[in-house]
């Protein structure tokens, strides 16, 4: 066999292998399992190291600031989804497994995909499943911890 024919045969086999490895149909979608946490990052310090800011934080339960105690220690915390941004493709079958780490209860929702409230409790994994049927950006929220406990679901069109 000539070098040209051998080269063309190898190229043809390589291209065939590449197409075999690609998903059969982008519209078919993938199955995605995403692990999330409902959490409360917090920090504290004493007034001798850092003065208490003495400013009001936004209302809604998402931000908490504790004034200095008898020893001068003060704390600040916020509630958040982690990760705060989820990116999937239109057609994907999505399963979110959300564990509550801090906060006794989170009344969550996802615009369009899960507008009816789901509940996340500390120490329990809540499963939320849907098929990403519409492209765009969709808010993920928590009714108890506004305005900080917000995220977004981004569904990419294929």
C-alpha cells in the first residue's frame, strides 16, 4: 500500500474514532448531579483588634451581625448557596443534592424549574430534579435569608 493510501486510511480511522467518542445528539442531554450546600460563612474578632463597624446591614435574615459581648468579641455572618452559580445545557437532566450545613431551615426555589418551594434542613440532603428545557438565567433563592442567599442557574442553549 502506498504512503498516501496508508495516510488516508489512518486519517479516516482517526476521524471515525473522534466522531464515535462525541455524544450522539446534543439535544439528548446529559445527566448531571450537582452537590450544593446551604451554608453560613462567619467571622469574628475582638474590638481591641478591629472596631465594631456600627452600621446596619440589609434586612431579610441573610446578614447577621452580633454586637460586642462582655469580652469585646463581635461576629458577622451571611447565608449563601455553594456553589452560587450552576451552569448546565438545555436538555440536561439535572439533579441537585443540597445539604443543609447552617440554618435550621431554608425555603428554596429555582425560577421556572422549581418555583414551588423546597425545604433544606441542617444535616439532611434535599434532592431537586428537573430537565433543563429552557435556556437563560434563573434565580435560586431562599425565603428566610434574603438578600444574600441567592444564586443562579444558567442554562446554555445548545
